[in-house]
């Protein structure tokens, strides 16, 4: 099956995905440069209130969740770029039907039609 998207559209989406990849990698790098949480050293102080330590732990978990979300997004972007290379970008993985350009505009990493999600 030939790809329903023109070479120009594929090139356009590839550029969009490469830009998203760059932004996501920069966010991951920035997240890793700040560490899990820069105020962890305060936990060693004996005068910290237990609620402060709970807040600190919550923030660390939130940061870890955000990092995981960014890494998942990066994987989705890389998968979409691979589909462009393989010639399967813009084709539903479930039904094999073309994914509307409007859906790809809104979500360049889309794998399936909206109704198949």
C-alpha cells in the first residue's frame, strides 16, 4: 500500500516531529540538570517539620513522573519518525486506513484513527 500523504506532507510532519524531539530532549536535559529536587539537602536538617518532608517527597515523585512522561513522549516521537522512514506514517496501525491530516496536525505521533483509540 502506498502512503496516502504526499512527499511534501511527509517532509512537513518530519520537520514537526524533529522540532518536537529537540524540544523534548531539551526538557529532559533541563529536568536532569536540576536533579530530582535541589532542596533535598534540607531533609538532613533536624528542624524540618514532617509535613515539609512529605511535601519534598511529593515533589520528588512529581518530578519523576514528569521525567517518565517526557521519555514516553520522546519514544512516541521516535516511533513516528521510524514510521516515516518505513513508509507507514499516516496509516492506522489497527485498521490500515489513512489517518486524516487534521488528526496528524493535532497529534503528529498518532498511530490510529480517533475512533480506534
